[in-house]
C-alpha cells in the first residue's frame, strides 16, 4: 500500500523556489537597481519558507520522531543548523547588495559572488532534501501510521499564519501534478473560510498557466 510522504509537498515547493532564485540570481543585471530589488524580494520569500520549513521539522516532525527513536533525528537537526548558518550569511549578503545598490554603489562583483555562493548552497540543500526523503522518510513510516503523519502536517499548518500559506502556494502548487493540486486544494477548500480560499486561488492563478488554472478551477468546482 502506498504510504503518505511527509516531505513530498514542501520539498517540491522548496526545490521550485530555490530553482527560481538560482535562475534569477544568474540573469540579474546587478547594475540595474530594479533588477537587484526584484532578486532581493524573491530572496526574502525564499529564505522565509526555508526557515519556516526547518523550524516546523525540528519542532514537530523530528521532535516526535525523537520521542519514539532516540537519536534518529540528530543527523537532520545538525544539517538544519549548518544550513541555517550558511543561509543567514547569504541573507545578509543579499541585503547588503540591495542596500548598496539603492545607495548607487557598484555591486556587480558582489552580485557575481552571491550567485556562486547561492549555487553552492542550492546544491547542498538539494542533497539534504534527498537524504530526508531516502533515509528519514522510511524511519517515519516505521514509527508512525499514516494518520499520525497526517497529524504532523495538520499541526504544521495550524502553527503558521494564513499569509505564510499563500507564500507556500506560490511555490508548491506549480511544482505539483494536476492530480496532486486537486488533492491538496480540495482539503484546503473544505477547511478554509471562503474569502481566504478565494484569495489563495488568486495567488495560484498568477503562478499557473491559463490552461493549468482552468483545469484546476473546474476540478474544484
């Protein structure tokens, strides 16, 4: 029987977010203040959901795994700590580039260095997520039922404010198949107040093709 995959939804979204950041960091004209600002704004959202995801894992998924298997969460926790340190440096570096660009300074060399540093971070993060799916996920299947794994996801959604969910939608929904989108958003429609559901759909409309959105909208009707 196919088991619930704890990491499937967030990791698809994070890989999409990181790929967008990598692409934009490479094609940004760092002599153009507007393009630097665009990169900075995307970076704020990407770094935000990276931090949220690691915190949610630490406080819920890994914390509950540790209760049932002492030491099983240690490796991922340590990875998160190292990733956070690198991420923090990148966030500060990008903020410095943005501020200096606004002040009229030449940030071209810094931009090139940021692109390279982010590329290294991107590679490390992809390895981390793959390891969680290949190593940690089987441990979660061993120690938790699918109902318990679903409760982890419920706890994570409940602890984050609605606007955070909208940021996630921008990256998660385009990264999923049509069937996966329908499954996820059917549940969202049942739980969310109608005004917030409609707000979410407007966010999603902006990140899907017209055909993809029409198919999704019809399936949810």
